[in-house]
C-alpha cells in the first residue's frame, strides 16, 4: 500500500481528478471538501502528506495549516498548498506557517504527483537510521520528530525542525543560506535568504536557553556550536 494522501478541496471535479491521478501513481487517497471534514479525517488517522486548497467554504487553508502545525501529533505532516495565482499573500502566509510546498492552479495532475513524491522523499530518513542529536540541554530525535530543551518538549514547525536537524547534523560547520534553502525547501519553491533568517529567528526564540547554540556567521550563513 502506498503513502496515504489527504486531499482537501471544495471543487468536486478537481477533487476527483486529483484523487484518480494520485491513486494511479500508487498512493492511497482520502478526500475532504471542507476544513471541518479535513480535521475529522486528521483526527481519525494522520496521513503521510496533505494536499490543501487555500479557499475552503468554512475554515481557510491558512487557518487549517496553523491548526495542524499547533497539533504536536501532526507537527511533521508535509503540507502542499493549492493556490490561485491571485493568492500571493495567502501563499506567503501559508509558507510562513510551515507549508512545505505549493502548486498554482491550474496545474497538471502529473505535476502534483511529482510534488507529493518530492515532499515525501525530503521527509524520509536516509538509508542509515536517523540518530538522536544531543547538545547540552537540547535533545532532537529526527525519527520521532521531537525536540526538547531541559526536558521541555518544543512545538516547532516542519521547517524549523528541518533547519535544526540540518544544522545539528554538522556541528562546527558553516551552512550557507543557499545550502539551507536547498536542503529544507528543495528546488520547488522560490524563496529568499530572508526566509531563512525569519525562520531561524523564530527557532532561536523557541529554543530559549539553547538558542545561542545556533551561531550567525555574518555574510555567510549559520553554524551549530561544536
């Protein structure tokens, strides 16, 4: 059985088209036409990825995205947003909330299937078993997608968590903004180095006493303390 995909959209024809094509690509697909239906589906069982339309009849896609990221059980759920070309502001807000990718309508079903495969590949651990990172009061377990400081569990967005793992995995080594953008966002989204700075500022705040472990290398990027 393939990875489970939850598709949330209020357009019946588009919903069926996406369902059929993702199923044809080997995925197990569940659909929801409203934000409330999506939340009910998420409560029943967490999917491997969610495809989320921004324009829903009851709860906006950005609000649903925020609720998912606030739920500790769903923090690591990859989210691909479906947006219209006119929804630039909503798209940016969605990415800031922790969406992993977006597809602009109209789109080809094949493009969406490729995006789903890409976010699942970025989420999957490498061939070797993911190890737990520990440095002072900070503990990060990539496999269970948990991070804690002094035993207090942190609520991180998917991007914040991925940035933390990327930096902790290479202590003492400078990671350029370009390298972090490539590792965490991939080549599918056009984002700027300012996006990295914004996410790392929030990450440091959430890390509290461990925030100073992430050092800024002026004009280059960031480094995790050795």
